[in-house]
C-alpha cells in the first residue's frame, strides 16, 4: 500500500512538472506571437496564438489531474494510517483480554489508558485527514472563496477583473470561526502525537 502511495505522489509531481513546462511553452508562443504581429505576419501570429492557448489548456489539464491524484494519495495515506492504528488497537484489545483473565486491576487500568490514547490518536488522525481531503480536492473548493481570492490577487496587481464577483460585504476571509479553532486544536494534538 505504501508503494502505491509513493507512486501516486510521484505521478502528482510529474504532472506538476509537465504543467510548468506547458506554462513555459505558452510564454514562448506568446513571444513568438508578438514578434509575428510586429512583422505584420498575421497567419503565423494566428498559429502562435493557437499554440499558446493549447499550451495553457494543457497546463491546466495537467494541474487538475495532479490535484486529483494528490487527493487520492491523501486517501491512501489515510488508509495506511488507519491500518497502523487499527493494528495497535488490536494489540491493546488482546492485552486487555489477557489482563481481564488475570484480573490485575493495575494492568487493566494501564491497558484502558493505552486504549483510550490509541482511540484519541485515531480520532485526531481521521479528523486531520478529512480536513486535508476537503482542502486538497480542487472540486470541493467553494466558488465564492475562489472569486474572493481572484479579486484580492487582481487588486494587489492593480488589475480589474471582467467577471461578476461578490462584493466586500460577502467576504469571510480573516474571520475566526469555530471550525478553524477546532482545526488548530486538532493540529496541535497531532503534532504532540508525532513527537511521541
């Protein structure tokens, strides 16, 4: 399973590299387009314009596929983690059975504490993976968040967008929410678990 995870991550990186390569080729085609227009050669300019558009489309397709593969890799990572935690919990349960037979209360108490710790670890890891999945899948991103980010980027660059975007009254960026607070707490718990 971990071999598949590595292959998925490798494929995602390869697609990202291909996307960047297409971006470079698009820029090259745009330069050729500009030179052809300066020379007055409109047929060649049209060919370079078509090539630039094709490269841009290809770049976006590579990027979309990379995001999908990355989301799949996150799911596989979640499965690997869940399998590891399940194995640990299985060992604790077997130990609990042996302890119950001997009725050693101190040992039972220790095993119960370990079981609760393993269960909490599983909850934290599952929550983090679910959060990562909801954030990493490009298709799950709310459109209004995308629009707000695009507006901010355009404002920073001093550009005006030619699309209808929500006004500043609808912005939610920067507001503290209960979900972000819970996510911060879960991230802290996960960091503590990784240190152990």
